[in-house]
C-alpha cells in the first residue's frame, strides 16, 4: 500500500528545483555588474519533472543512457543587453527569487499535508 509514494518524491523534487532557481537568481544578482555576464535561467519545474519520472534514468556515472535524477539544463536568459554586455535585470531577478520562494513554500506545504494524511491513516498524530 505505501510502497510507491510519488507525492513525496514530487514535493522533494519541487523543493530542490526551487532551491536551484533561487541559487541561479543569487548568482545572477551577484554578477549584475560583471561586464559580459549572461543571466542564467532554470527551466520550469513541469518541464524538468516529466522526463525524469517517465524514461530512463542513470543511477551511476557508468550508465550511458538517460539522465541523472536532479539534472537540469541551465540556459541563458534572453534579455536586453546593457552597454557592457551584461543581461542581468535586478528587477526581474527579484521577481524570480520571490517566485522560487513561493514554489519552495508550496512544496513544503504539500509535503506536510501528505505527511499528515499518512500519519492519520496509520492512526498516529
């Protein structure tokens, strides 16, 4: 009955993704004045979740096919270029950082809610 609790795995993946998104925003903000720096972006959570849940996954470096759990393709964000070649917009980065916090809070709420449901079903509080 409790062998396959994908909701916990999904909530953990969502929290990790939010942490990575927050780290990318922090890195972009830290390099806001670096000439030639290109802002980096993390893809949406839904696009990173589907392939990892349905397809081949490598569990060791020796595996040739699939992707490692948690691997995310970080890309450069398309934005207006400053005269020094920098593409970081502090306003946008603040919005992305707040969005990452909201996603992380949502993941923790999902985890807590389902943990409460699991405890109740087992007769524990």
